[in-house]
C-alpha cells in the first residue's frame, strides 16, 4: 500500500490536485479506505469546491473521472463527519490557518496550481507535505522549503531563444494536408486571417486548420504544439490544438475544434456594441460570461499552463453560455514560454521584458485575470480609462490612476456613459478587490476572483437585489440596441442550452428572425463571424485588414514603394 | 478652422482605444484627372475596409483635410457616416501644404483633448500628408516652416506618427522629407499605386489597433523576418539538439 504513510497523521489537508489527478484510480479508493478506517480528519479549503466546478464545467473527457471521484469523496467522508471545509480561499491564509491543527499533513499532486503557488508565495506552514508523483508514489517532506528544494523550478527551454524559423511551403484552399495521425484533410474555405496565419475549414467538419505564415514556425512554437497535442485537452470551449499539420512532410500548422462568435473585444465594447450583439443583455449575462471565462483559465492552470496573453480578442463569444478561448498556441506550457502579450493586460512590472525570455508566474497571470474581470464587468472599459487624466494610458497605469473609489467621492474622473453606476451596483467585495488591485497594487488569486464573481452571479440568479436597476447591463441607463446585429444566427438553430424561455440568446435569435426580411444595409457588410464557415461574406475577400501585412512575414504591400535615392 | 467645442455624440460609445488619423491631401491643379480619381477611389476603399473590420470599425477615427485653392476640412472627426465620402476635387495653382498641415495638427489636437475629456484611451495620432508638388501661394514657405517645426516637435516627443507621401516626379522631396524626423525618406508612389498605398495604410492601422504594433514599426518598411530561415531537416535536427 503506497499511501500507508498517511496513517501517521490525525489530520490531512487535501488539495484539489489530488482529486483531479487520481480520481477514478485505485489511489483515491485506497486513500478513502485508509481515511475512513483510521478515522482521519480531512480538511479542504474553499478553493477545493471552486476548482471542482471549473473542472466539471469543462466537460472534458480527460477529467471525466473527477465528478464521480468527488461524489465518492463526499459520500464516504461526510456521513462520518470526517470532511471539514475551511472557509478560506487564498493559499497562504489557508495554510496559516491549517498550521494551527496539530500533526497535519498536506496531500497534493506534484504538478498543478498549488505547487506553483507554494513556489511563488513561499507561505509559512507547520506540518508535513505528502506529494504524489505521476505514478501515485508518495514523497514526504517536513516543510515547504524541503519540498521546494527537492522539486526545483523548471528552467526556461533553450528553444525559446532560437533565432531560426522553418521555411514553410505555401499552402492554400484546395491543398491536401496530412495530420500527425496520418489523416488527410483538404483545406476548403478560408475563414479568418491574422498576424500569424490563416484558418481554413477542412473536409473534417469537426476541425478547422490553422496554417502559419512564413517566418512564424519557430522551434519553440513547434515544440509547444507537439506538447499541447500530447496533453489532449478536449473541452468544447477551449480551442486547443488537436493535431499537427504537415504539407509535403513539412510542418505548416495544426487542427483545432471550431469556435464561433465574435471576439470579446468586439462585443464588450460599450453599450452600443454590446446591445447590438446581444439584444436585451442583462447583468447576469455579463457575469455568466465572466465566470465561464475564469473557469476556463483556472482549468488551464491546473495543467501547468499559464495563458500569458489574456486579452479581449483571445476569446470568442457566441452567447453568454457559449464562449471559446482561442489562439491557444501562444500559451505557456511547462517551460515553453508565451512570447506575446499586451501592455494593457500585462502586469506593468513585466513591461519592457522580452516575453519569450522568461517563464510567467501564476502571480503575473493574476493581474491579467483582474484586468479581464474589470473589462468584462464594465463592458469593455479599461480600468485606467480616465477623464482629464494623463497624456498616455501607460502613465495612467503606472500611476495607478484608478478613477473609482470605495467612498463614492471624487468620481468625476470616471468616463461618462453610466460606468459610475456599474461600479455603484457591484457587490462590495468585488468593489473592494478591484479597488485594492488597481489602486493599491494588491493581488488576488484567480480562484478568489472566480469565487467573488460566482457569488455575484448567484445573487443575480436568485434575484437577491431589491433594486431592479441592479439587473441591467447598464444600471440607471436606458441604452437600447441602435443597429441590432446579434451574434447568434437563426440559420444554425444551435441547441439552446438554457431552458429559460427569456434567455437573451433566444431573444437574439428571435429578433434576428423578425428583422430578416428588412434591408440590413451597412450592418450586413460589417457582420462577420470568425471561424464560422457559413457566415455570409465571410470569405477571404472580407479580410482586407489582414494585419499580417504590417508585420513580419506578411510581405507584399511594401513592394510598391521606391526608395527614391537609391 | 478646428472646432473646439466637444460634442460627446461625435465620440460614440465604444470603449476601444482610438487611433485618430488625419489625411492632409493635395488638391492642387496638377492632381486633376486620373490622380484625383485614384485618390478618391483609394480613400473610399480605405474607409470601407476600416468599416468592414470589427477590430478597426470603432477604433479608427478619421478626418480629411484638403489643400488647394484653400484649406478645407472635407470631413471632421466623428462624422463618418453611411453615406460615403464627399468627392474630392482638384483645382487651382496653389499648394498651401503648410497651412494644410497646421490645420490638421489643430484638428488632431482638438480630438485628443476630446478623448481626454471623455476618458477615452487613444493611440498617438497619425498625420498622413499626400502631395505631388511643392508649397506654393502667399506665405506658403513661411507656413511650411512653421508646419515642419510643429511636426518635428510632436514627433520627437512620440506624440505624432507622420506618413509623408510624395506622388509622382514633381514633388519637392527635400522639403517633404523635413516634415518627419523619424522617416528616413518620404514614401514615394506613383498615382497608379494609390490603391496599394491605402491598403498599406489600412493594414498598418489594423496592426496598431488589433495587434498592438509599435509606432516605431510604422517607420520601418522592411518586410522580411529577421531570423534565419532553415529547411525542415535542419529544423528538426536543431530541435533535437
């Protein structure tokens, strides 16, 4: 029995990584047998349950055992009153509290969120730590220092600094490519184009193919794709690389599941854009979208991934119940860094650094998560968008010119348009967390944001607020759609996930139907659904602004300019 | 002259960081005929492509000024509608480039003040000057010197991105070059290339607002990747090492 060692303790702390990794295996059943027969007390933090939600909501077959594992865990421990939930979420506070329990041992898996948090925060903890490796073999440590010494931090891959790129053959519509599995796919229609490459539909209706431009496949990129494909994350809302793609035996790209909708940045872009995309959008829809996004990012964290380049264009929204993370080929996986990022969403202490030159920490990601929380709750507004403020956004960020206050005074710097009312109607704890983050420079773990946002969502769902204004996307404002152009199209008649007859998604579909016979003018031209092969006008000619042309690898456009004095 | 009163409705409700672009276009007599036709066509394609792209539609802010017999604000900021652009016509023998640029700078400055007042984030503005000749008319040279000085100061402080573009062979490239201290040489095109020029400006503006391309990159027209290109065998060999 590998887990005999836990018999020596009267109390155990179980981290969620243990359930996720060993759910459905004999290790978990062995653990439960020992705990019940020896009557050992088991303590979990609040993040234990929250992380479980993040996992089961992904419906990933990779983690399908987690649901039954949790059921076993609870049904075996609860009746015997052996399971104790400690009402603390943050890692250091939880371990500080648990240090008061005599003879306690922390049980965790060797990789995952907690290992990273311990390394980054170095919290104080009195107790032993039992770390289970890939095969379930336990290693026992008597302190966090000892644990960290035995499990050194991963070093940045040397591939990250390679200044080489693969000379790829050009492939386009009609070409037959081969996947890593030997499957042959034909590129059918180009559905989008960006700085790095183009996305095509293929003869396999379940996947699209991303084909890179010249100069984009570096050793780092290819190694990362190989690793990602092996990891096999398979959640509907995460457009994870599924297989590699070769053309004439040369790597050219990868396949992924089809995401649909518009980017968050184009939907969460002030009242007009939001209400035109999701007519009758309510605060609950906004908070549902945000909770869903946080669950996805936390889920990725569990696999040792740091998203790195979190921003409003790296996710698509089709409806508040249907969100897709995209551009997953840039994320940090293990020791393979995320080489990109934006100033607006990145912790200012990382500005000016070469993003390919270091491994990002979860703590770095916490800032980007806070940015995302604010940006979604405020329908696209940047926390440092300030009236009559500094010359540049950069200065506003560095000076922490957050125009909102907890006391409600001197709020004349908040941009006009009803954002002061959004702030006014937020739950107190969210206001406090946002204020402390953007004014005070404090940091909250992603799971803490998820907890606060989930509570807000529950309160809205349960209609806990008396003031009806609290349920509006823009409280106290009377915005209406100016040029309705709902994201969800009736032609797909996709399954409506919610049974709520008043769901904004359904209404969006209905209003779309009603207006279909009317001339749609400019909005019909402007309408564009990424990755949606069936969208009208969504072919290659619609992508005149292909940003690749302004970047390396795009080429072509500059040939016209003569250097006058050659 | 530039309007100083700020009307909130001219700014829309988008929360996107804005890129204000002021076109400053030569409509002197030498532009008559095909060049002005090409210019109109290029400009309207540029606007159409901005409007067709979700990323640029609400982020790009455009104004158009012409300089010919006088300086005219053909389209102020925030007035881009569905009805399309007014037709630009060429006339007369005068080329008040300096006055045109000074008016453009006033417009850009007023727009920036508007952003600040509204709490809208913005990228540093673009001034796109397109001319086929040299400053001509009363006080044209003196005003040109003032314009050059103003442009140089703003550009030096990273508060303005300048595209100084000469069309054809009659351009006074020496004076046009002085408009920018960062661009090594003015961009030189033939009027037949207006289409490509505006496509380039469109894709560059899109790169700024959707990929966060740095302003410095706008002064560097090189297109080849900087790293070393290797074939597939070398690539895999390298990865294994």
